[in-house]
C-alpha cells in the first residue's frame, strides 16, 4: 500500500506520529516518576517536567531517577520495534521516530547552550560511572538509529516518507513544547 497525499492512510500515519509524541513524552516523565518514587522521594509529575519535591540525598539517587526516563524510552522503542517487526505496519513507525528525535534534540540545542547537555540523563550516567562522555549518548543514538532504519526496511516505507515522518515528529514536539511553555 503506497501513501498518497490525498489518501486516508497518510493522514493516519501523521495522526499516529502525534499520538507517538504524546505517549513518548508521557512515558519519559512516568519513568522519572516511577524511579524517583521507587527510591522513596515525593515526585511532582508534570507534563514535560517531572521532578523530586525535595533534593536528592545522594548522587546515586539522582542518576537512578534520571535513568528511569531512559529505561522508559528503551522499553517503548523495543516494544514498538517488536510490534512493527511482527506486523510490518508502517503506521507505527512514529513510535520509533520520536524517541530518536527526543534524545537527539537536547544535544543539538546543547551546541548553543552547554548547560542543556550536562543535564541530560545519558550525560549524568556517563559522569557517575566514569565513562567517556560520548559513550551513553552515542550508544543510545546508534541503537535508536539502527532500529529505526531496520524497521523502515521491514515496512518498505520510502526514504522520503521516512524523513518526512522524522521531521514531522520534530515539528510536532517543538510546537507542543512551545505551546506548553507559552501557556505556563
């Protein structure tokens, strides 16, 4: 089945990308919330900003909580990769696109403001365990890119639609984040 611009399937594809953006943002914050709550901290759950109410007692608690969001993203991407692998459905590719975009975006913004990079979960984990700073972000990026590209081959989606989906994910995220910040 080929996408055509007037086709309902193209609209469904982009509607599911919007759903993927919302689900990814929710899961990422839920991962933080569950990890922090599991350590006994009172967590404040907000869309695009879960945080502990009190300060972390140890650096380990801070890193463990940050890892919760990454674990949620890894869970999402592995779950949807498996579903796409078994079904061959190209409509669900947005659930793989956005976790990739969501992890790359802060590092691109970080080229302008280095403080953004130093607050990212991968960076905190690398520092805590004494790993090279590129290892965690690079490893996550490689895993996400390989799974995205392999899923594109499984579904037979054209490269054009693949990159359109990624760009639409990015645009949706930016519009959503700007809208939420504007309303706050």
